[in-house]
C-alpha cells in the first residue's frame, strides 16, 4: 500500500490502517514502517500523521530527513510544520 503512494502526495497512518481493515491500527502501521529492513525500496516518507505532521520528535534526524524528502517532491509545510492534507493528501483508490 505504501509503495502505491504517488510522488508529491502523502497518506496518513490511519488511512492505510483503515484500508487494510484495521481502522484503529495507525500505530501498527507506524511500527511496521519503522521495522522495515534497510535496503527495502519503500517511500516511507510519504506517510504522516492525521494532523498533517511528521511523526516522532520534530528535531530528530529522521524527521529532518522525511521533511527534506517531502519538500524535494514539492510538498509544502506551513509555518506550524503541517502539510495541507486537502492539497497533498492521496485518495486511496
């Protein structure tokens, strides 16, 4: 499912969980992404929380890396560090 998210779009952990049949499984999706082995080509950076924010500590290395990857795809963050889900959110087919 994560591999299907197009460049320049984001999906939420909850969206993915609901699509997979577990609407309360957002944390499980996050855990699964975090546990993905190195070298697996998966656009993990396109998955964010329901508030349009990057998960985890905002000043951590992974958060900075995720933001840089998203910005490189043309995604814009507002001053509060949020992504407009209306504009950049991916509608799961």
